[in-house]
């Protein structure tokens, strides 16, 4: 039986992760997997959690958006554990690229028949990332989005328009 650690970002997206514990328990194949759930409590916390989890679990699953995925992957660089994704963020760029269903139940079911692929990571300023990095205006928008305090589609439109006008 393989062991999975789900690292959940409780503020990702717009509440899509609510009820995820029940969905994991209902749709994860419990004959194949045992699991534990951990919640992030602050920025960068997923890095710490995933680093520790990668030493004890076969699979570490990021439950969140692109930021959560980047933190989890950053903590797992060089680990033997596999990383899984349940996309519940606002953009879910890496999940879309990898063909991971954006519907939570379908993403959990995909874990049951997982296929492991290797992906590259990049390191800049002592930080590893797998799909989200920006320079200049793009970096400014990402920074403003992190500070905005509200998730969803509206900030993705409002922030660039406001900043561009400056």
C-alpha cells in the first residue's frame, strides 16, 4: 500500500478545496493508498511540509493553485517521492498543461491510476519552480495578486488594468 500526503492550501482559488477531505475519502482507492492531510498555514509553508512529507510518503499531492504547486515542487526537488496535483486554484496553468482534470473528483480518480512523468524545474534566486516565474510587469502583477486578498477571475483582470494605467 502506497502512502499519500495531501498538502492543502485553504485559501486557494475560491473555496473549491472545501469538502476535499470527504471527497478524498470517498474517491481515493483506499485499497491502494493510505493518506494523511496537512494544511498550509502561511506563505512558503508548503515548501516545509512537502520537504518533510517527501521523506515519509510515496506521493505528495499539492491541493491548490499554481502557487501551491510551485511551493510543493520546490520542497520536493531531488526527492524520490512523486508529486500529484489536485487543481483548486484560480488559474491552474500547470494542471491544464499536464491534462489534469480541473474537477476535483476526476483529479482524485486520476491519482488512483497515476502515471508518473518527469518534469523539469528551474532555479532562480535560490528558489526552484516548475511553471510560474515572471520578470518586470508580469512579476509586479503576480506580487500584487498575492497581496490583493481576494481570489478568482476579477483580480486577474482588475490588477493588470490598474497597474498598466500607472
